[in-house]
């Protein structure tokens, strides 16, 4: 069950990145700017995760700082989906994050 949860967490991370990209690509702006936003938004989230959230991140956070970082990082994906007009997707992503991260914390993942 723990391995399944790790897989779900990975899929949730991909969902956050997809939500950020979708937000950018669906902005009502000139096409080049929409492409820039659609690529830059997930790019920024990837950079933040690489610096602070990944297992081998150079500035990996622990304890309450880690909780805050993850709340903001995963919350950014939820907010991106809301801003893109996908309320159902945002609610689903938020629910999956809460359940999966709660299980991960209980299991020490």
C-alpha cells in the first residue's frame, strides 16, 4: 500500500505541473505569450521542487518549513486549475493531495 501511495504522490506532482501548464496555455492573451506562460509556469514549479522539495535537493526543507513549502507548491497547482476554469479538477487534486500526503505523513514517507 505504501508503494501505491508513492506512485499516487508522483502522479499528483505531475497533475500540479499539468494544471500550471493548462493555466498558462488557456490565458486569453496573444499566442506567443500563452505559450510562454504555459511553459514557464510548470518550469518555475519544477525549479522550486528541484531546489527545495526533491529527495536530493540542495536546500531540502524539513519539518514545518517542508509542510509550508508543499502546501504552497501543491496549492499552486490547485489554484492554477481553478484559474483555468476546472473547478472539478481543482477539487479532485486538492482531495488527492490531502489524503495522499496524510497517508505519507502517517507512514513516514
